[in-house]
């Protein structure tokens, strides 16, 4: 259990650092389109969800070999983590901005980090629980595939919804130059 805890704790740190860097990678690359898949292309809430999602997914894949044989519910725990992080960000961000009327960068960063910690805590809890029914593994794989498709598509083809709108420039997705 200690090894699992350390992996999840290290994951929270690595996901947070990588996600923070992904906020800037697209701009640093001079708008290199392939990097738009995993990095933020604007200041919309969606793009901030994406920079937490991809590092969490990649860390989950890297974590599979070292700990899957000493845990239960690996796929279920990772699907839960990949859902908890963006849901937490959305709920916390829109709740506090609705209450006070605007956002503060330090609170936004704190929500990002806290949501990643929430996801890793849920993951740890599920990894250390008794084995859950196998049909939940299938549902969890389906959830992961759907999330990958959504996080791959919506930067390039964003719906005209508030979560996808850049509050700074007013646009959606990648801007046409």
C-alpha cells in the first residue's frame, strides 16, 4: 500500500508540473499545430482541463507496469481520476467565479492543483479497495476512450459553449491567422 501511495503522490506532483508547462508549450512552439492536441491554445476553461487530462492519462499509462500487479481496480481507478480532475476544476472554478463575479489567478492555479490531488486521492482509494466487478472495468475503458476522443477533438472543433470560449480574445479553439 505504501508503494501505491508513493506512486499516486508522485503522480500528483508530476501531473501538476507537466500540466503547468503545457499551459505555455503551444505559444513557445510558435503555434505548432500537433502540440495543440495536448497543450493550451487559448485561455478557455476547456483548454485548462486539457492540460490536466493529458499528463494524468500519460502518467496512468506509465504507472501501469510498476503497480498494476499489486493493486485492484487499476483501469477503474484511472478512469475515475480522469473524470474527477476536470469535474472538480469546472465545479470549483465556476462556483467561485459565480459567487465573486471574476477570477483570481492564484485561486485558479490552486483549483488546478487541488483537483489533481483529488483525482490522485480517488485513484489511490480505488487502487487499494477490494476488487470491484469486472463490468466496471469495461465501462471505465469506454469512459477513457470517450475522454481521449473529446480531448482530441474539441480544440480543433469546439462547440460554441461557454466552457470552450476564450474569455480574453472571445474566440473558440485554435484561432485562424
